[in-house]
C-alpha cells in the first residue's frame, strides 16, 4: 500500500493507494500524525496536479516521518531556538 500526501496550509490530506486504486482518504492537522483508522473511503483527496501535492510514500511510517521532518523544519525556520542542554523535569 502506498500513500499520497497533500499539505494545504494547516491541513494534511493523505490517500492510501492499493495497486494504483484509491483505498481511502484521511484529513488531519499538520501538527498531528496519520493513523490507519483515519482513512475513510468517502473522503476525497485533491488532485495530484494540485500545487499542495507533496509526493508518494511507501508506508504510513514514511508518511508520518515526512510530516515530522517538515514540522521540525518549519519550527526551525520560524527562529525557534533549540537547546541540547535543556532537560525535562
């Protein structure tokens, strides 16, 4: 199963594909991660020609890793300072 990803503003769409056929679509906030139960066959994803199309991913883990990486990059670009010496209590 593969997954197509679109990110439009604060919303992320993912469509599961099985042998080139749609297998359900999920819509979440970009700050969240996709779960299998999020995918519904009645939801519609944007077109692959839409400018918000990010790409095709091999698994749900790859899809969530891309969202996490993008989230860290956006936080870093906004000037947030990360400290390695900071500890949680």
